[in-house]
């Protein structure tokens, strides 16, 4: 199952929650895509969680391997 491990860094001056959207694609077939979401709560200012979240795409296997990238990051300050 394609899995991405997400590192979260809070570079702000207040504790924050994050929602990170991850897009998965096949190296052999770019039309074979899916998405996953990681959520992390109450990250302190300057804190780095590495890797903090595991995001999997519910696909048994992708031929030739897969790619993944963050497509959107939402930060909600406390």
C-alpha cells in the first residue's frame, strides 16, 4: 500500500493544528491517482515532528512504484 510519512514543522509563534493533503500517483500511469490526509494537533511553536503522521492510499499496489506530494497545507493557530 503506498504510504507517505509526513514531517510537520511549526515555524509560527503560536501552537497550531495542521491538515496536510497528500496526492499519490503511479510512476507508470499518472492518471492512476489518489489522495490521503494527515492531521496533527497542538504543535508547539518551533516544534518539529519527524515523521509525525503516516498517510496511506487505499490501493493494493501501483505498478512501477508511486510518487507523492503535499498538495495543500492548512494551519489553524490556537
